[in-house]
């Protein structure tokens, strides 16, 4: 059985036609039995009817209309100008991006060159690509020459002959610890050319 | 003094004629269907494509209602006109955000409500409201008095006019959100769903706002009931 408090809360919604049908029936049943709620319902209806009778519109002065249209025209003109500026800039965007990319790539290549790459061991089957690194001297920084484009990795083959400046001064490498201990590296060649696959073949074979 | 006979059964006319709640259509082609069904949506779509005449038609159709709505939130006629102008400038500026799935009036009143509530919250306005509080024998210190939109014709009598003025004053004293909910629902005829959308709230909250507003009005009109 509905209580008066709930009925009172539902009255505005019911009078606005927004109360679900089931609840509206329950409310109507309660109002029919309860004189206090019947009075409350009528009071609420009268108040809402009075509010509904308030003016919904008023005359708009001509100056308001003209002022609004003027502001909107200015706004539209500003939007059109921004759109034109943006279009001009967008036309240059792709070429500018390409130019920026080229600059970044050039700087990156320059930095990599300046870091002094060492000669890389040749890979089997990578014929034709070689990087020759000259040993740094007092006067010259290390150079990397003959690097072919397009290859992601630079491979190199060991030249058969040393560079002329080294051949003219063989005593440069006499004191290097590596050269002094070279005879200890008797298995160097084997270590250098052995792969994991070779090891499996030997164990299986 | 006009009285309202509370012992009579609730009149059928208390149920307001209201706009049907906006239908939300999920498919992409519903914009065209909505435009076909609602001429305001069609005007707004034309406005989005850059037609100045469509915007002007929308302004002429809705500005009287928006101006009346704004008047009930601000303290002066001049400021009400400024708010109205701001509303339609916002409509134009953000026209591309409008989606035809919702009713144009709902979207318009969302903008209007936000601007009016912002206006109420302005600290300068609190000072102006104090100036507007008329004391006995004092003239209004600034601007022309608000016209009395609830004033009835002379044929309807002074009592009814007094009731209307009292009601208008009580509505003006309501908290802003209650006032907005009541005006949108009862004066502008928006469905609860659309009122909730305009207020950025829920239907349940709208019902609560309306209940509290009505209770306040009933207490204020006790002498007339």
C-alpha cells in the first residue's frame, strides 16, 4: 500500500506525464482513497499550471538581432581566414617533412662517420661490399671509405696488402701486445671460422 | 486575491503539452531521417554547411524563447540580451559538434542553460543582485525594470496579475538548477530526458529538482492556495 510520502514525490512526475503507467495507477488509487493527498495533488497541479502559464517568449529587439548577425559574420570570416592559412601551410607540410627527414639523415650519417668505425669482418657470401678503415695517424682522423649505400650492414674483407703508409712504417705495430702474443693464438683461425653447426656435426658424426 | 481551489480534482490541463523526447538513432543515416522529421534539424544541418540564411532562421525562431529564459537568470535586460547573443554565437561557433540524432532545441537549451548558470555564478552578479533588491520607496538603481512577462491582460483582473508576479518572483528565488529544470520542463516543454541532457544530469536528478522546486513554490503561494 502506497504511503503519502511516496505519493507526494510522484505527483510532479505524474502531472508532467513522465510517470510509468504502473506507478501512475498506484498513485491514482492512493489519491482516490486519501483526502490529504487528493488536496496535495490538486495544489501541485495548480502550481505547475501557474508556472506553465508564465510567458515562454518575449519580443527580440532589432538591435539584438543585428548585433548577433554581425558577430557571427565576423566569426565566419575569421574561420575562413584561418582555414586559408592552414591550407597554405598544409601544402608545404609534406615537402617540409621530407626536407626535415633529409636533414636528420644527413646529420646522422655525419655523426656515424665521425665516430670512427672499425673494419668489419667479411661475411661469407657478401662479396662486393667492403669497408676499409684506415688506422688513425697523428695528422689524420680515421676514415671510412668505399661504403656502399643501401646495405644495412657493412661487411669488409681484409685487404691483401697493407696501406702504403703502414707498409712504409712496419715498426709501428712491433710493440703491440697482440702481435707479441700472436704465436699463442694458434687456434685463432679455427676459432674465427668455427660455427655452432660445425660443433653439432662433429658430435653427431 | 486570486485563489486556487485545491479541493478540486487535478485538472487535465495541468499535464503539460510537451515536446516528444528526442529519439536516438544509432545508424549513420539517421541524420537524414531526423532532418526529414524535424525542420529545426534540417536548418541546423544547412547551417553546418555554411548557409547564413539557415542560421538566421534558427535565430528568429528560437531567440524569443532564449531571451525569455535568460531574463529569469540575470539581473538586467541588457545582460539578458548579451547572454542571448552569446548563446547563438556559441551555436554558430560549435555548429559542427551538433549531432542530428538529438533535437536541436535540446542542444540549444544546453548551451543556454550553461551560460545562464555561469552568469548566476559570476561574483559581479551577486553584487548586482544586492543592488536590485528593492526596498520600500526606492527606485531601481540601474537599468529599466524587467518587463512583467506574467502580467495578465486588464480583463483578467489585478488579482491574477498579482498571482503571476508572485509566482515570477518565487521562480526567480529558486536555486539556479531548480529554476532551470522547472523552466525547461514546464515553460519550454522539454521532456525529462532532454532536461537532463541540457543540465548535464540524470532523469532522476531532474525529478528531484522539480519536486524540490514545486515544494518551494507551494510554500510561497500558501496565501493564494
